[in-house]
């Protein structure tokens, strides 16, 4: 089935169970023909019955989400387009005094066969200086004035969480050989969510709240060292044929500690391998 950009968003989301019936062998929603057939007009397009998502299991929910973030192309589109990432934006972080500091940041990613194999460089621009945190060869280190240093535990954990506790933990669950479990459905402020747990090979469990209507991740939660974290995703936009939240907010024990806003993001452009060779 080929989806065109001219399809309205609500109509696209209503077709997710149909796409899913083709994407995986877990079984189509009742009353649908898994064999795609030409449709001469929008009126002839088969539409799932209201409440058709009731039958979805963990894999179907996860794969539906992957399809949505690839705008119908799913995992293949994400792998092809997001071979590299360059992102620039602004971040607000709570400091030791309790106030929020603002700064600019840049992030470069070279995608690996799984999240652990990714090369990531995150650079923060402070008023008087700049420094980088990097993930290369499955280790984390910092760079300041071309000098390699070992970041403080809290900074290293925060950087690691940004890599392994984000939306990609769900979108790449198969590549990461993670386990998934559908906890159930939950309604918050009138919005109904699938609640899906993803546990990776290092036993890091992240709980995702996925909109039943749109299959977008709206919130995730996890616990580390006795602290309960919650990250929410806002301002979803299309970027080069994939879906990206341009604003995220992170809470620790119900206290906001970070807000990041993307200014520009591009995928697939050449990223200099040399910036990952330091150290």
C-alpha cells in the first residue's frame, strides 16, 4: 500500500492497523483484507471500525508506532534517512542553585547497527566556553579545549539517558534486541494511551505512553537510582519524511530539570568521522 503526502493526518492514522497487517505477521484487525488493493477514490479506501485498536498486542503497537514515525515507510525509511543526524537548538537546564540556565547546543550522530553502536557528539555552548560529551565505541567521555576528560557521574548518566531512554529505544527495539510488554491502556486528561514497556539488554526499562489515536509517543517514564523521571514530547513536525518532536521537557520527581527545543535538524548529510576520533 502506498500512502501519499496528500492524505490527511487523521485518515493516515486510521490506516495504521491496515499498514500493520502488511508489516508484521501478528494478524490484521478483524474485518480487514491484508492484501492491498487499488482504491479509485478516498471513499473506497477501507477504514477500520471505531475501536479497532482494541485487538492490538505489544508488537502491533510497537510496529504501528515505527510505521508512523517513518510516515508509512517504517523502519526501512528511518534507517535510510537517519543514517546521520545534525541537530542544533537551545536547552534550559536546572543548575545547582535551583535556577534554569539557557544555552545553545549541537548534536551529531552517525547511526550504528544498534543504539550501542551509535557515535554521538553533543556540544554545549556556554557564554565563555564550550565542551562536548561523546559516545564512541560504547564508552562516554568529554572533550574540553581538545583535552579528553572523564565527566562527572551525573553528567554521564544524563547523556546516557538521552541516548537509551528516548523515543529511539522504542523505534529501534528490534535492533537493540529489547523486550516489549503491553501493560494496557490508560486515559489521562481525556487522552487515551497504550502503555508499553521496553526493556533493553542492560535491563533498562522505559515505559512509553503512545496515543491510541495517532500512535505518537507523547510521554515516557523511567526510574534510575531511586529518582523517577518523566519526559514529554511536544510540537511534532515532519523532517525529511520522518516525524520529530521539536520540544521535549524532562522532570525528575515531578520537578522540571530540562527543556530542549530544536532549531534545525537534518538527516543523511555527511558527518566528519574526525570529530569522533578525539580520545
